[in-house]
DNA sequence: GTGGTCTAGACCACT
DNA sequence: GTGGTCTAGACCACG
C-alpha cells in the first residue's frame, strides 16, 4: 500500500489522505473488516505530521467508512465499499459543479468546457 | 454594472472581485482607456470593506490589466483585452488541471470525466 | 516656451512642472523681472489641472524664484538665476544620494554604480 | 538577522521590507529551501504591524522568490537566487533610469552625471 | 474625491 | 503557531 500526496496542492494534506484511503477502500485494497495501518504508520507512509494523519482517519470514521476500537485499531466498515462508491459519484458531481461555477466566474464559454477538459486530458497523457 | 459575491465561497472575496472585474474587461463592458469605478464605490457595490476592494484593484494592476493614478482614478489598460484573454486561457487550464488531479485522487475514471462534465452542464441548463 | 510632462512618471505632475519652470529660469528663457504665464495658460500648456499648475507656482514662490503680485501677475525674481543655479547643485546631490541609498537597499555593488549609470546613459543615446 | 526600516522614507514600509528580504536571499543569508521567520516574528523585528509584514511576504511570493504553506511556514524558493539576481538588475536599471530622467528635468548636464555620482560615493566613504 | 499605506484586532483553516 | 482574509478606521499625497 502506497500513499502519495502533493504538498503544493491547494487541497489540504489531510483531505488528500482521506481521498487516498477512500480510494483504497473503493478498489478493495482495503477490504471490509480489515485493519488499516495505525496513525503513526500512516503518517510515516504519507510523510505527514501525525496530527494530519489522525485528522484524516477521524474524517473517515465520521463518514462511516471506518470504525475505531480503542486499544485494538481501526477497521474498515462492512458496508464501506457501498458507501465509498456512492460517495464517489456525489463527490465527483460536486467537484464538477465547483469547476463549472468557477469557469463561469472566469467568464469562460461553458459550451467549450468539456472539449477543453478532454484536450487537457489528452495533453497529460502525451506528457507521460 | 453590478457585482455579486458569495461570502461563503472558498475563493476569497477579493479574488472573486478580481474575477468579476476581469470578466467585465474581457467582455468589453469595461473598455480600454475607460475609467473603472473608484475603490470606494466598488466597495459599496460589492458590499465589502474599502480595503478589500482596493486589494482587488491592486491585483488587477499587478496583472497589468489596469493602471491606477493617485488622485485621478484607475483606468483599463490599452492591451487589457489581450492580456485578459490570455490569462483566461491560463486560468481555465489551471482550473481544469486541478479538477483532473482531484478526480484522479477520488479514484474516478478519467476517461469518463468530459462526458460527465457535459452531463452536469446539461442538467444545470434543464434546471433553468 | 514649451512644457512636456510625463503623467506616468512617479514624480508628481506639479513637481515636474516646478522643475521645468526652474530650468527655464536657469537657462535664461525666463529672465529676471519678466512675467511668467498665468496659471490658466500654464495649465493649458502643460495639459494639467489648474490646481496642479497653481501648486507648482506656489512652490516656486516659496523657493523665492518668483514673486506673485495680486492682480498683476507673477514675475521672475531678480536673484532667481543665482538661486536656481545654487539649488541645482544641491538638488542634484540630493538626488544622487537618494539613488545611492536605494541601490544599497537593493543590495547592489556600489562600486559598479557609476559605470552602470554611464552605460545606461549610452543606451539612451543610442536609442535616439 | 536584523531588519532596519526608515519610517520617514518615501518608499513604503512593506516595500522596504521586501527589499531587505530580497537582499538577504540574494546574498545567500537566506538559502534556498530554508525557512524565513514567521510573519509575526518579522513584524516584531521590523517594528511594524503583522499585516504590513504579511504584505511584504506576499509580495515576495508573488515574485516567486518564496513559497508560503499555511500552517507550515514560508520557504525560500529553489530558484530564488537566480530570480533575485535577475530582478536586481532590472530594479537597478529602473532606478538609474529614474535618476537620469529626474536629472534631465532638473536641467543638469547628463554627461557629468556618472562622475558626480562617483564623487558622491567617494564623499560618503570618506565620511566613514 | 482619488488611490495608497498603516495599524489594530478579529476569525479561519491547516499543521 | 502558521499563513490568509476581512473589517474598521485613520492618515497621506495628489488632483
């Protein structure tokens, strides 16, 4: 299991960590009932302050994806994949809505937006 | 000329103001050589403190879109439309890049992204 | 008699006007005892607000280069050339001192400064 | 590290601070990757309000000399020395151009200017 | 009335 | 404790 964050990203580190972990759950890398690494280890893996890692885990627990048992560790909830999948769609739509709002604020032509996004994606693939 | 800011938006007020003004310049509502409203008036229009409005105008000046003359007022630069258009493209690409990065972080299928964005746009149009 | 100001210059317009007039006195274009143009005419010549022209004349009077007689006009003082010449040297040294201080603040190598100034002058001549 | 500002200087305090910090970077006192003092500390050192210090740091960030991370601090950019050196040359030429323009306005003989500047520098050294 | 600077003090999100 | 934003109110030089 590997975690890679981008410190320069405007998205806070703990939020990036949340998304990474949710993704692992979504992809089944972290299976329901399995134990996730302790906060200290997460912090080391993500090269992040312990508090930052703890905050991410708390967010996951608040979202019901994970369940912390004092003294034993934190475990992936049984219905985590379902929740994760549902929340992925929601999160994605919310993200796109924010993108649309910002683009409108910039004065862009919204019709062109999907094409431009596709072009941008193609650019990134080429850069690989 | 009207200005509407959303105080709850994560984008700071002064940045929202910058974008609104840049858009007016881009659309030619504020023509090159014309005078933009004094900072004090902008502040009233946008319902923000004078300093906040001043900060936005100073950002515009730093971007070369506008030229401020103490005691006389602030004027739209002659090459403002060109600069504004160029910076719109940059801002838009930066926005889309951020969107792509966040979507990847969420674990989304990037291929689907443009289609989903288009669908989201259509939804918003229908809601009108 | 012609006056040319640069509105974009950081030096305020009225100060530029003062220097232009002082120079005219220094060069004898405006002779001792002669009448200088009324503020209104100066304002037109310099393409400046009347208040700005008035301010410049007041500054000249405060410096003793000029003497205003209500109802009759403003006249160049008898000792104006002497004063103007003396103040030129002072003003020049003050200017250079300011330049040195700023260059030091910037972290520049002061030894190089005169040579760089000479180079800059040569550049400007070539541009002619 | 010490900071000394002159409140009576026509150059605004925050600009003076910018120059002081840029100089430290230029001279390598603040090395690339190193952390600069927190805004609150800078404010105390420079005896200015926190906002004034913050404004200076933000200007440095806008110039790409420094990178601010909320909650972590502000760090000298890797390419800061290069940028700083480049901008020093520009700033110096701009300063000398302003000096030339003002001297011309004063009615001075521009040929003499470099020599006079050198003399003024020698005077200052003797005064030491 | 114009833009610009500065202070003071508050609140926020992030580490 | 870190940087960032915002308000409020003052003062300044310039036109």
